[in-house]
C-alpha cells in the first residue's frame, strides 16, 4: 500500500526524464512542505526549494548565508517526503570546499531531492538579487562542481552550476564561467541575475543545447519575461522562487489586520479555505483509513 506518509523514491530519474523530454520545466518555489503540496496540487511537474524562502520560514531572517547545510537539507527532505513530483533544491555554495560539497551532495541525495544548484559566491553568500556579492575564483568553483558530480551516488541526480558573476565581473565573464562549469560536468547552468531580456538572449545563444535555468525572481534584478519567450530561447527550467512566500505573507497580513481591528476573523471567514477542506487537503482521510487498517484485534 502506497502512502503519503512514506517517501517516494525516483525523483531524480523523473527530473532527468523531464530534462531529456525537451519541455520547459516550470517549478514554483516552496519554503515548506505545505507550500510544496500546493505546488503539486496545482499540477506543476516539479517544485523548487527556495533558499530565500527557507531562511525566511525557518529563522525569519534574510537570505545572507545564516542557515547551515543540515538545516537546508533538512527542509529539502521534509519537502521531498510529502510530494510525488521532483524537488530541485538550493544548496547555496555547497557549504565550503570540495570536501564539504561531497558531504552536501550526499545529504541532499539522502533527503530525496532530485537535483541541486551550487553557486560560486564567497561565503557567507547573499541572495542573488541583493547587492554586495563576491565570487570565488572560477577554477575553485570548477573543482567544486567536479566534486559534486563525482560524489553523487546516482548518475541521474542533477547538478546545476550557478554563477553570480554577472553582478561582480559582468555578463561576458559570467558566460565564461558557465562554460568552465559545464566542462567540469555540470548537467545544467544557472546564470544568475541577468538584467535585461537581451542578456537572457545572449546567455541562451552562448549555450546552444545546454540545459539552462532561468530565475524568474519576483521583484529582483531580472525583468519579467514571458514563459513562451523563455521557452523559445531554449531555457529548460524556470523557477518562481518566492511567489508562494510573498502571497502567504500578504494573506497572513490581511487576516491578522482583521483580527487586530475587529477582535475576531469572523468577517473574513469567507476568504479562508474551509477547515474541513483543508483537513482533506493535508491528508486526514488517508490517516483515518490507515488507522482503521491497523486497528489491533484481540485474540479470543
């Protein structure tokens, strides 16, 4: 009997199959398991565990390198354990040198995610759309990518190399870094924080046939570009990292404002998901079915 209470294996193989299919994988961000289940319910083929959202949800702080590898991998595991779709997870800088990257890959694979991206920022890192980033030498990052590729237990586990060099060294140098990381074995590339559609086009031209990830960072440095245009350019993964986080924040502010002003949420109850519907969504009927299945029977 398959249950939502058990982890489903094979996410990496499913993500690899999606990449091989040629379709554009749209992966909205999730900051916790509930958000991930909503992404799955909406019919998306994959979910992205956002580091920005994870930092906000776990410690209520900005994405400036405060979380540890075990905290990030733990959240990734909780997300992967409650959905059937593949999880692509933020693994920051890999949390150190190639030795640390090897441990990071093992932790994320054990957590059940389908793939990770690691970046070439100096630790402690910052959100890719914040000011003040620094990057490590390109050769050093290439060795981290090589270590990640060689460390994975399953060849289908997807390694995405991200460069934040656009904001530090310019687009041309970011593209050069991307080529180096691809040569080191990265399955896909993530050129972070391009600042125009023309730059997004230039990146796509530079890597024909290479799976590229586009970060549709809501309110960030990259302008909004339509999904159809991104598909036309050849981007294979498009993430929307903080839509769910920002939407949840707005909704919670509204209901809390109502309680503060009116004393109860009664006037806003029509805007809320009904309690019974929510219980169905998070799996109470399945729990009750399992409870009935395993009721102890006395020996007569």
